[in-house]
């Protein structure tokens, strides 16, 4: 009970509008799960409620991360509060539009129809999408001009926000990724819907993977979009793991070493993001990489391995054995503080 009380107390100090935003997003997930059980309508072979459920979880996780981050700002905290509030409102509008379209059994994205639902969704997206990009850029700038934790945490947040921004830019490309040629699809109500654009490249309406619905027959920019948006959580997880290992590994006691390793992880993750984007833009499914793509991923893996090895080796060279009290050998950092 004390752990729950402490956690609840900490969360109460986070950015309030974003905390509310994340709560609503996470509440949408079980609501959509119920919808999937009681509503048998399908869009492109998937439940109409799958898409808002995925959006709710993704937006909730990102919004909660921002809520925590903004509570740690020392400079520009008032500006950060307003940026977070705008993000929270825009996120609610966007995901709300996705759920609204799902409730009516029609497509939310790329829907060029003239019916009231399609027009409403396009209007909401027109007001809601760009603020997400602009506010993320603003928060990234605030984090760049100050430290919001130790070196490792600050580096993870800066790199993660940069990746999130890049992921959102990729999302903007989605609007014309399938080319300008319009096409017609059937919605969950059996109505023909005019579509303009699509997620896939080379095969915009090809077969999709389970759950994610990423294309298995063509390129899909949703893959790098997802990777970029959630890079910040991955890098914070790496930072947390290094922090736990620091209790057992004397080498990681120095936050500079942990920060360098987080930097290696950030560069490696950026490389993966770049390869995924390049792969999708060439119309290639993430499940069917060709030789150049495999070599590119291998190059990123080799870079991570070599850079991490060099970082650890250099850190060991800056340590020297010393005799502790009672003749016990200890490792003392000789690096300048």
C-alpha cells in the first residue's frame, strides 16, 4: 500500500492535463476491447475498434512520459506547461476522431468521402495533427537548454524527443505515401468510400500483419513512425537498466559512462529508425528485407557492438586498483570529476 501511495503522490506532481489525457487514453483501451467482443463489424479484415485501441495505448504511453518529463523542467516550466496542455488537447481530439470514425464503421485516415463523418474527421485532423508536431518540437528545445536529471537521463530524453519528432514527420509523409491516385474501399457498413493516400507504399491496401496491420506486401511508413514515437521509452528503459546494473558494476557508478552508453544506444536506435524509413520508402515490407536492408541492419548492429565495447574499454582504462582499509582491493575512478 505504501508503494501505491508513494507512486500516486509522485504522479500527482506531474503535468495535470497530460496525466488526465493519458488516463483517458488508457481507459479507451479496455473500452475498445469490449467493443471488439460485442461488435462484429470489420474494416480491412480487422475489428473497427482495433485502431482506436492502438491509438489510445500509444498516445497514453507517450502522454504519460511527457507528463513526467515536464514536471522535471527547471527553466521554462510555464511554457512547458502550456505546450503540454496543447498536446493533451490535440491528442484527445485526434484519438477522439479515430474513435468517432470507428463508431460509425468507416475509415478515419485517407477518407476522401463527402459524408458528414468523413468531413468531421478531416476537420479535426486539420486542427489536431500539427500541434502535436509543434509542441513536441517546443518541448525538445526546452530539454536541450537544460538538464532534467543526470547525464544519462538527460541524453535519453533529448535523443528520445528527437526521435519522436522524426517519427511525427514520417507520419506527415503518410498523407501522400501511396501516391495521388484515388481508389475505393468498402467500409464496415458495406458502403463504398473514396480513399486518397494510404499507409502502404507499392501496395497501399495489401495484406497486413495481425494487430499492427503493417503491410506484408509493400512498404509501410507506420513502422518507422511507431519506432520513432516510442524511442523515448526505449532509451529511458536502457537508462533505468544501466542504473540498476550500476549497483553491481563499479564501472557504471560513473554517470558519464552510463551517459556514453545511452548515447551509443541512441545512435544505434536512430540507425534502426533510418533503415526502417529507407526500407518503407522503397516499397519493401518490414517482414521481407532484401540484401541491402539486411546489410544496413547488420551495419547498425556492428556499430552498437563496437561503440559499446570501446566505451567500456575506455572507462576501464580510467580506473586504477587501490588498497582499501583492511587490505581489501577496491576500484577507484581516476577520471577527473
